[in-house]
């Protein structure tokens, strides 16, 4: 059973990476609408369990625009998804 499971959605837009919905341990979920001009979305997660000595951290792509050129250009300009809650 997790001691702590938290996540944050990140959306790549023409303005850069924007924070979306989040889950904070002990506080629950905070829902935020996705930006209409997003080209890429990820969810960054952290999981802490009693059986593991380290916090497991990972990110998963959850949505991608069909316009590959827009995605590539904005990833080149702003880099990859933040590794943070």
C-alpha cells in the first residue's frame, strides 16, 4: 500500500510548460482544465511505499497533437516535461 502517491499534469503550450491538475497527499485532487492550445501533455508521478527504500518517480505521455511539427518545435524551444510536482 502506498504511503504517498502524488502527481502533476504538465502541458506544453506556445508559452512553455504549464502546470495542470494535481494530486497532493492528504489534500486530494485539484482539477484544472487543459489549455486549448496545448500540443503535448504528460503526467509526472511520485510513489512512496513502505517496502521500497526510494521514492519511485516517472512520467507518462497522456496526449499528443497530430501536428508533429508543432510538438517538435515547442519541445526544442522549451525542453522536456518538468520532473517535478
